[in-house]
C-alpha cells in the first residue's frame, strides 16, 4: 500500500519532516511505499473563499494544493505533521488543511475509507491547540484518524539540536504511530481479501 505524509517543513532536516520520516520508516519495514511532501518548501496560497472548489472539487488557485489532494486520493493512508507557531499549528498547514477540507465539500466522501494520522513538533506551548487544529480537519473530512499510544507530539528545546536527542518519548510516539498505521493497513488488507 502507499502512504503519503505532508510536513510543514521546508527541508528534510526540519523537525516535522523528521517526525514524518520516523513514521514512514516504520511503514517501509512492512513493505509499504511512502512519499514525503514538504509543504513548507512550496507554501500554498491562502483560500480566497470563492467557493468554486465546493462545486468542482478543484481549487481555482494555481498552486500545488490540487496535486496534493490527488496524492491523498490515490494513497491508502496519509499523515499530517506540522510545527507550532504562535501557540498553534503553523499557518502553512492550516492553509493547506482549510483548502483541502473546502475542496472536499464537492464530494464529502473523497476521504471516506482513508486512514490518516498526525504529528506535531515544537515547544510545549501550543501543542494541544496544534493537535486540535489537525483533529478538526479529520472531524470534517470523513477520514479515519489513527492515533499513537499517547498525544502525537514531540518538542525541541530550541538550541539547534534534534528533537530525537531531547525527547525520547516523542521519538517513540512517531515510531508507534507508524506501527499503529501498519497494523491498521494490515487489517484493511485482510478485510479486503474476504
């Protein structure tokens, strides 16, 4: 099966990209194909609220969000990983999720049967708000949220180091999330064989 992760990072060394990579590495161990999209490398334009996408399922803004929507539609599962800015999810990811949710109004079932997960990176201030930002997307999308054994959050002390060195619990949560998704996809494959 194919899994795509969308990270707020603009480079592979960004915290949210590394969090996503830990997740995807667990899925590769189970022979799934994976893809990482760095949303921060080509930030989406803000929604203009023209509402045309709610009729057509395609955004009129000429950027990569339409392609990213297709990636999610073609994948068996997806992840959203984002960083915290100003006590909430970074605006790049909020914009992406808002536009994706808006396009979904043309076909409310476009994510039905898809499994998704989330991971948040940053300092502790705003972590729960950022998680709720992404959970709200899942509540409006008909996708099924796969959860780690605890809040899918890791932090970095901001000294230029890697969260993997500062927060072993957060690292474990990213790995656990990948394992949880691998199990869910295995169950889905067994169900589809019946």
